């Protein structure tokens, strides 16, 4: 089952969702700002994206710039920071079975099909 981690307020996320709709109608939208994120979810995303926790961070967010920029954290700490501040998660992330992509631009989703 295809999943998209989506923030409806984000234009890039909306573009990713619209693009996904052109590829398939069989997918689940996860509004992670409402549902929250778990450690298990983050670990699965990291594995499927093949990245480190810091690579999931939106460094242009004001919270990052004011509270986190220039600080060093362990991978476990970055995971906790993402869970506590899900707005920091890059979006949209589209998952198809055991692979995932950060779909910015949206056509990066083609790697999953």
C-alpha cells in the first residue's frame, strides 16, 4: 500500500499529493501533524529513504533556525526532536512497500513506480 506523509498547508506537499493522484488512486494519506509520529514510523522512513535523521529535517523552519541550528544531536535525539516537532519533517514523503522518496519535486515519486 502506498502512503504519503502529507501536510495540507504545504504547497510542495499538495503538489506531491496531486502528482500521486495522477499515478494511482490506491494510496493512504497520513496527515502526520494530526496523527503524530512514532519512533517506529521514523525508523521505517529512515530505512526506506536510506538517510540519517538529520536529513529529514526542514532546516528553513523558524523553530529549527531559532532553537536547533548549529547544535549537535545524536541520531536518537534528532528522532525525538522530529516526533516532538513534526512540522520539521520534510514533506511530502511517499512510501511504496520498502522504498520511499522525498517527493520534492513531485516527480521524484516516479522512482516508486
